[in-house]
């Protein structure tokens, strides 16, 4: 891979917390976690672009349990 380019994005505090927790749990950087998530999901989004406006943090079982 070539030189890394910095890309920033906005997200909720809850999503940032999720990325931080997963990063800590698996002992990988937040950048690695985010890059892997993008690579895993990009083809699904390409095939189903309507998901962009339909999927959010509240759809995750883990989040639903924590907010009860």
C-alpha cells in the first residue's frame, strides 16, 4: 500500500465510543478498525445504496441493550 491519506468524518458520540471500545478490545488502532469496517461494508453499500439512510447505531443489538 502507498502513503496513507488522512480522511475525516463526522459521527455521533455513541459511534465514536463503539469504535474506541472495539479498538481497545482487539488491541488495534481506531484507524485500522474503521478501515476494516469500510472494506467489509463497501460492496454491500454499493449494491444497496438505500441502506445509507436506513442503518444506524440503534439497529445494533449491543446498543439496544446498553440503552435500556
